[in-house]
């Protein structure tokens, strides 16, 4: 297992968790805040996300994630020993075949939910509308150092295909810092085209059609990759597990041409970094590709093709911070996160953004 080492640690007050979409706070999507790190000047400034186009230059290329979010959470019932039952949540993470999925079981409580780690192979979980999930075997202990099993391979028996079933009976995955349910539309980005993510590729959420039009008018390219996200409820220091990705020949060619012409390749989200860097060679050239990636970007590995990053604000000791350190360095990243805390930025999928420019 790749050991993730990061020097970025801090306490995140509950008041700085984004408890609801910005629309519920009287803002449009593009009115969230944007912290800008200019690494060449070691400078940190602050703006509205709506100013993004003027911060970029002719010839730059934004690479976005075209994955669309699924209703991946299901109220379920666990049959326990001696005939007892308990209410649990099933989070779908990734499909392995038409009927087998990687899933996470979570115990419900008044304050939210937490990983359920004492399940056993052979258990059968009842889902809505007569569906069932039978636990086959642990997905892999390689990706989690916690005691017990977090992720399972499960055989799903559904009345219909998983897209129609999840649309009718599921809901978006949410955690305790978002107390109210929001429709799936709040978890889709303007780029969403290919359903498959368990959780929203949230760095793309603040974009609007008007922002995209302004980027094009400025001479900034916008091209897609796809990386279908799995569940993000990993414990601190847990290694990210494999996710499905696709980089098209058109996107690879656009990225390579931009870099050769002196433009910057700006990844919109850590998911895009993972996809592009999986498809990149050490000389920075990107090739078309698709499949599963288990790449973990660390400061030691570095970045081959990505020059800049637009990302949300990540929780203390999250594995994504190691990727950010690979770009910004520990000292600058530590200062940036102190600045975000001091200036009242909001964290998580409905929160504010951080633009890191070399």
C-alpha cells in the first residue's frame, strides 16, 4: 500500500463546513469564493469564482470531468443474528459487472452515519422495492488500514437496470455535515454527460454556461475526461482505491498541443488529475486510454502533464492533500489553508474553491 505522508493538518470548525448548496445561501453557483495561489510569486489572493476567466490566458486548457452523479445511497435493512434487524445505508461505489458492485455499508445514527465494519460474507441486505444485496467478499483490505471491512463486493438483485432503479429508489450520498436532503440536480455539474459517479466531481460545480462561454471568448479551451468517483468516506490517511477513467484521443491531442504551444493544462478537480496523470508519460505527453486507475499522486511521484489545479478544500489529512503538495509544496499549501481558515472559506462539495497556478 502506498503510504501517504502529508504535513498539512488542521482543525476544521463545523461552522466552515458547507451545510447546504450556495443556492440555499442566496448565491448563484459561480458566486462561491475562490482562493488563488500563484506559486511563482508565492502569493495568495482571494476573489469570486465568477472571475475565473480573467485569471486564465489565451492558450490555456481547462480539463473537466464529464462524469454525472448517480443516486447511490439506499435506505436498507440488515438481517442480523437471532432474527434481529437494523436500518443501514448502502452506498454504491463502482460496478464490477452487470450485477456485482463495490459497496459500502454504513450504520445510521441521529447524527448521520458511520462505516459499518462488522458485516460478514453471505449476509443479505434488503433494499427498497424487493431488491437485495448479498455480501460476497471484502473488496480489498489493501485500500484500508481500519479494522473490519469497509468495502464489499456484493451481488445486487434489482428490479430492472441500476440506472432506473437508482433514479427511482436512491438518493445522493451525503454526510452528516449536510443535514437536509437535496435533489440529484444539486449534485450535477454543467459538464455531466456520462452517469457513473457515486459522488459529485465537485470542483466543476461552480461552472455555469455563461462562465464556459466567457472562457471560450477569452481563448481558453475546455475539454472533457471521465473519471467515475467512488465513495469518498475514507478515513484519514487511507489510500484511494481504483476508479474508472477515460481520456479520449481528442482530449489527449488538445492537451499535448496546448503544452507544446506554451499554454497551461489546468485540471478541474483531483479526479481530472488522476485521469490525466494515469494517461501521461514522464515527458508530459498524454495518450488516449481507458480502464481502472489506482494511481496515487504524491510529492515523490510528482506531476507529468498537469500545470495547474482548480479544486475544493479538503479535510485534514485527506489523501488529496498529498496531490496538492505535489503541485504547491508543503510550505505554500500550509499557508494557503491557514488563509482559507482565517478568511472563513467553506469546505466540502458545496463549498469554496482553490486555484493553484504555477
